[in-house]
C-alpha cells in the first residue's frame, strides 16, 4: 500500500496545495473550539443557504421537466 501511495505522489500535480489547505483546516478547527456558538451559527447559515439554493434548483428542474414532458406529449 505504501508503494502505491509513493507512485501516486509522483503522478499528482499541485500536491503542495495540501499543506496550506491543512493549515487552514487546523486554524478553522481551532476557531470552532474557541468559539463554538459562532461556529454553530455559521454552520446553520451554511445549511440554510444550501437548502435555499437547492430548493431554487429543484424548482428550475421541475419547470424544465414539465416543458420536456409537454414536448414529448405533443410529439
């Protein structure tokens, strides 16, 4: 398994981006531990934003599906 990982590391480009990504993750984790109420509020906002955007996309998809159904019925 370690040999496979070493071969993959040679093929992956931009692997250096893992380091700053890891540092940002650790910093955000530390902020969440230090201020859990603000972190929970931020997570709730993200969930709400995701739900709203997903709902809009579902409405758009419903209209498209209705249009396709009408086109198929008329064909």
